[in-house]
C-alpha cells in the first residue's frame, strides 16, 4: 500500500511535464519558419517580398536544453528536431502567404531517472508576411498531430520497476512577430516584438507492465502564452559575387500562462492523486546570431543559433537552417 501511494505522488508530477515537450517541439517549428529570435529577420540578401511568382523553401531546427522542475512538475532534459517544406505566393507588392508541411520529434529524460518520453508529430502550417517602409509583420499558425509512442515511468519498486504507455495528442499554435528596421550607415538595426500562443491536448491512457502500480492517466490540456521584446542588428558583406548578411540579436521573453490544469492519475483499485502544476511565470534572456547568403540569383540560405537562459538551471540551445528558391 505504501508503494502504491508513493507511486501516485511521484507519477502525477511526472505526467505534469508531458505538455512541455509538445511546447518545445512547436517552438522548434515556429523558429524555423519565422527565423528570428524576436521576430522575422528582414534579410536584405533576398528579393523584396512581392517579387516573383513562387518561392519554395526548406526549413530545419535542432534544439536541446533543460527545463527546471517545480513542486508539482518534474524537471527534465530534452532535445527536439523539426523539418519541413513549403511554398509562398505574392499577394501584393510587399506581401506573401505560404503553406508548409513537415514533422518534428522530441525526447525528454526526467530528473532523478523518473522516466523518459518520446513523441513524433506531423505538422501543417500557414503563414503571411508583409513589409512597408521598414516595418515587417509575420503571422504563422500551425496544427500538429502528436504521437506519444513511448511513455516510460520508473516506479522504484521491484518486481515492477517500470510502467509504459502510449497515446495521442494535438497541438495548435499561433505566432505574431514583427519589427522595424532602419539603416545607420552600413548597419541595419531595429526593435523586434513577438507573441506566441500554444495549446496542446494529450489523450488519457492506461499504463502497463507494472502490475498494481500501472496507473490510469486522465486527458490533459495545457497552454503557453509568451511575449518577446528585443532588438536585432545586421550588415551586408560582399565577398566576390557572394553577398552575406551576418546578424546579432537579443531579446527578453516572458511566460504569461498560469497553467490552471489539474493532472489526475489513478491506481487500478480507484485511488487517485491530482496536482495543479500552476504557472511559474518564468522569464528568459535570449541571444542569437545568424548568417544569410545569396548563393545564386534565385537561391538564398540562412543559418542561425539561438541560446536561452531561464532561471537558475533552465537553458535552451537551437540551430536553425533555411533554404529558399525563387521561380
């Protein structure tokens, strides 16, 4: 009985972190799509937004980091990878709309060996970008169909040391990002603002493999609402026929969501435990660097790095790459 009660207490905290991996995978996709730490980078190596009939692009993002735990949510280390393809069409002299499809995968390893979580997602996205007189605005939305194919939890009690399960989920996200760029001699710089909302739902599931310690987990949903305020600077460097645009950026991000959900787990006999993770309102300092290049007349590429520090033990690092082709 004591083991069962301990399993209930620990499991609820373990389950409470699961939506965080979906958040990280979604952020990975939106980073790759918008391509800036605090708003869309106004890459001057590319043609104006309204030029051309069609642009195709490839995007990718790889991230890793750690999110510290709270009293009701287990901390964990994670890594995510996202990639996809898309196309854009002009809708005016300075605006474009686009469609993108792709996928992501993520893995989390919980603190103190409490378990692991693996997920894969199929993602569909829409976006629009417009610019006028130095101002740039981008809006991106996405829906991802998530598969949690390997949910492993350590019970800590022999002869049933591990419980496993799988389930499905869905994640919706909307990002709005923009800024203003002015030219000061050879340097283009300006402020960047961003706002991102994410809502994820994870279906309930029943664990197996741990006998009487196999838990039933109720359906859960969680939200994230984060803002970003920062600045970005870039310049143009020409090396032979190659045009390069290095950039640097810094931003401050704030998480507004209170995380009002209740996470409930049940033993086969009916005993249950619930926790309310509650939002920790964390703030993050973000720094980034990027390099854009005009490879050929109709082909440009961008690579970037993003580093985030949050709290005493939270951090996140990401590399992003994009390739654009005009037709």
